[in-house]
C-alpha cells in the first residue's frame, strides 16, 4: 500500500525553498534548501520521539522566528534588536 504524505513547500526564490512533509505513520521531515552557495538541511527524527526532540523542535521554531524578525528589520533599514538571553545561550553553546 502506498504511503500518503502531506507536503507544504514554500518557494522563496528560484534557488531556495522550505518544505514540511508529514506522514501518517512516521515522524515528519523538514527540508530547507538555500540557493547561493547551495545548502540543503533535512531534519528527520527517529521513530521513537523523546522529550529532547520536542525541545529541539521548539528551539528551532523560536530561533527561526527570531531570524525572520531580524531579516525583516534589516530589509526595512532598522537596527538589529539587542541580544536576548536565549540568543546569548545559543551562541555560547
């Protein structure tokens, strides 16, 4: 029987995209493709998810949101925000 998957792909440019793929019977996959220079990051999880995996996903979402804020501020010509405690902790680790 074929596996059904739900996929959401957001093209950013001709060379960049972000894709989220969810399967009914296995863990999801997140793929980030960035253009020049080429980079491909695919995040997968083992079939058995633990608390650390959930924490990683939440930290990834927080930092991606922070990245989006800084990109928009730069695009609008605004100064960068001051570093928050979780920014300093991420840089230190």
